[in-house]
C-alpha cells in the first residue's frame, strides 16, 4: 500500500488492512468462492450489479 505514515490512515482503512492481512496469513484458510460468487463479485467491482 506504500503508506508513508500509518498515522494518516483512518480507523476504517487500518481495520480493513488488518482484516486482509489476517485473512491472508492466518492459520484458518477460507474456502474459495464458487464460480457464481466470483462472477457476482467481479460484476459488483465493475459497477454493473
């Protein structure tokens, strides 16, 4: 993310970073999304759905 000063982050941004880090590096591995869930997420990211 290349944040020069973590003090500049909002609490929401910091929480999101921590959640993503814990998800990527935690002991429990989340199941991957189904193809339908993935397609819905892609469409939402594109602003279609």
